[in-house]
């Protein structure tokens, strides 16, 4: 039975991009240096920002991101500082290259999860999306992390480039001994927004989601691995909520911008900004003003930047509401 994971009003999530540099150039990368900056944050700035947020939202879950966060030589220090500041959980999202010998610089007691990204169950599918050789390096990195006792998760971003290969993922997860599987939906942000093949080839439809993605999620849960995936579509009896209004999420970038909604990240719509050691609210108009708008299609930002994934009935009303991109469903092994 799928359980909808509503936004928690009691837990905050801090998604901290400590740099935007990366060794890969994935086709769907959402990092946009024009909007997010190109600097690698120094450890003092990382400490200052983590300290401010730990006071504002004590016990938040923290996710270190990039770019590739393991390219940052001070990531181990940042993890330990976050522990001392009382963050509730610490995750490192990685493409699997695990720079700076990171698995030997940290322990399973210090990092809750290393979260790896693969976009295929084979090099033949993954590598054209994420880069030559990346499947082999990433799977080797997962084996090493598991052997050292780290908890691992795998993120698979579904698009038309890898939809059919999803069926082979359950066997791969078992082989890699993954602890949690996350299915992500392709977003038209960053590099994928500039792709000429964007909505026609990259995004999966409602029917494809139902027929190809959800059965795989059920299969993975049945073999004992929890699965989390975005809700995407809301039916008539389901209530729409915007996480920007009711949840406590922070998407931090090296140029100091702090967004509350990931769909806004390609635009200067951030609601907060780190300036001179303070977290300053931005003047209108920013994403917070958009969160207040109520439309029959559900998510306002989706309607603005991804109108192609809304299906209308003959009378002009939307067939489904589009859920907040932060609303998830989870399947747990019974
Ligand atoms: S998606 Fe991640 S691994 Fe790929 S280029 Fe972007 S930051 Fe790097
Ligand atoms: S994705 Fe849509 S519903 Fe969710 S926070 Fe952003 S604007 Fe709100």
C-alpha cells in the first residue's frame, strides 16, 4: 500500500549546494551557474550558514549537494560541524566518484546515508545520460561504501531516455545491496530546460508513470527495499498543498540564494539571501508571492514552466492536478 509522505511541519530539510563544480555533465543536470554561482564555499562560510540555519530550524535533515560535493576538500569537516550543530540526519548526494578518499575520511557514525545517482541499470543506458564510464565508477563506489558499513540509497531520474530500463533496476538494487530507492521525475530545469528534445522526449506521461514506474516501485518494495517517488498527480479526492506555504525546506546555493521551492531555482525568485552573515528575506516579487496563488491545475510553478505535463478535458478543466514536486509517496516492505 502506497503511503503519501506529506510535508512535515515538524521537520525541516536543508539542501546545501556547497559548490557547483562537477566532473560530469549529465544531460538533465539542474545546476545553473548563472543563477547559482560558480564559487566553492569556504569552510568558514559553510559553518556560518549551517549555524544560522541550525538556530532557525533545529534538528533539520541536512543533504550536502553540488555539483559533486565530494570535490570539496572540506566536506569531512563540514559533516562533523553539522553533527556538532545538532542536524537530525546527514546525507551526502554523490555521482559515485567519491573524490578526496571520502569513504576513508568519514565513518558510518558521521554520515547517515551516501546517496548515489544512476540513470540506467547498465552502462549502455546510464552512460549516454551521465557520462562515459560513470556506471562502472558509480557501482564500484556503491560496493565500497556498502563494504565499509555505510547506508546507501540510489536515485534514478526517470525520463524517456531510460524508462524501459527501469524494469531491470530491482535486480541491480539487490545486487548492490541498496538500502533505499528514490525514483525522481525529470524536471525542465538547468541543462534539461535548454534541451531541444525537452518535453517531447524527456518527460514521461501520466500513463507511462502509471504503467511503467509504479509497478517497478511495487516490485522493489516487495523485495524488501523501501521506495520513495514523487506523487506527481492528484485525483479528485486528494488535497493540493504547496510546500512553500506549509513546510520548512531550504535549497541553498553558493551565491547565497536560498529557495523554498526547487522549481523556482532557474529564476531570481529566491525568498531568502545570505548577506553579511545574515539570512535576509527578499523583497517582492519572489517565490513566496507565487505560493499564495490558487489555480485549478495545482502547482503554480509547474503551470508556468512545465505546462506541457498538464492534461485538459474537453471542457477545459484539468484532468488531474499536478502535486507539489516535494510531495512524495513511499512504499515500505511489509
Ligand atoms: S546531475 Fe549531478 S553529477 Fe550530473 S552533472 Fe549535475 S551535479 Fe554533476
Ligand atoms: S513545486 Fe509548486 S506546489 Fe511545490 S513548493 Fe513549488 S510552487 Fe509550491
